[in-house]
């Protein structure tokens, strides 16, 4: 059977790769044959993941990077190009989820949420896209969220800057797709529902009441399992999605349809 998500010969850059969904995606890229550049602030965790990926026979590079800082991003992408010579795939996955509503958040918290979740995608894309244009090929996948189209009524889970920033990711995805399609670059997004990660392990997944309520609402009757986002990411990162751009695929167990 033909492997439509074959990524042999491709180089993928993953931001926010030090844990959770980003680390899972990096492993999935490597399993499909891609070499992987791992970007995050926590270099020691990246090195451990890079060693794990190298043990599978793929090349991996760990690069410390603060996606909200342009100088850091520029240096990181230069290092990736210097090592691999090209970038075929960019997964803009770095993100933060800051709890609180507009009446509770301080300006610094609001700025942090927007800087990492939106400005980070802008900066990394800004420094990657010129290389993709030069090669007339690129697959960009941005991580949005089900919270880009849905809020939370429970005060414990209100995250207004997360709502705003992840909705902005969807808009940015559409704009980029329109501008760069003529260069052979597709830009899409994934919108995860409830996955266990560093963002959710100590909050959402520690509330049995919330998990029961969530499972009653979601058509598949459960939160996501580890690895269930990878299929959509691989699809949008491969030539299997060659005629798809500007879209957001919600990987949410059907939450967005109820």
C-alpha cells in the first residue's frame, strides 16, 4: 500500500518541541522518514528528544529558541539551514495557555499569550518562508485550538487571551495561505480539542467533574488519546494534502459540531 504521508528526504522544523504535542509530532515526523529540527526554550529536554530520534536513524538538531524574540528566531533558523540546508515543513506549535478573563488578566499576561501564540508564528514563519520560496515548496502547519471557536463558562477554565490568540492563528493561517500559495507553499492549521499535555495535565485532567462533563458533550465520549493529533499533522505536512490550503482541521472528537 502506498504511504501517502511519506516524508523521506524532507526536513521538518517543530517549535515547542520540548514536550507534549510538539514532541509527539517530532517523533511522528521522524517515523515517516523526515529529519527534524527541534526548537524550544528548554535545550536540555530537546537534546534528550534529539538523541531519541537519532537512535531511529533520522537526523535531529536541538536548537534553543524563544519564538517571541526575533533575534533568537533568526539565529535558530540560520542554524537549521546551516545544518540541514533547507526547510520543507514548519510546524508552528509553541504556545501557552494563561488562565483568566479580561477582568482578571494583567497586561503582561495578555502580552505573553499573544506574543507566544501569535507573534511566535509570525516571527518563525517570517524567517522560514523565504527559504521555502527559494525552493518553491513548503508545508506550514499552525497549531490553533478548539478554543478559537469555543469558550468556557466555568470560571476555573476561562482563558480569554488563549481564545483570542488561537482565533488569530486561524486568521493568520488563511492570510498566509492566500499570499504564499503561488510559491508552492500550503499553510493550514490543526485545532486540537482536549489533549493531555503540560498545559492541561495539572488543570483540566485533574478535574474528574470537568472530564465527565466534557465526555458527555463530545460525540466520541472521551478526551483525546496520546498521538491522535499526529494523523492530521502528518496529512497537512505531506503531499497527501497538496491541494488543501488555508484550512483548519479540528481534531476534537466532534466537539465543534455540537
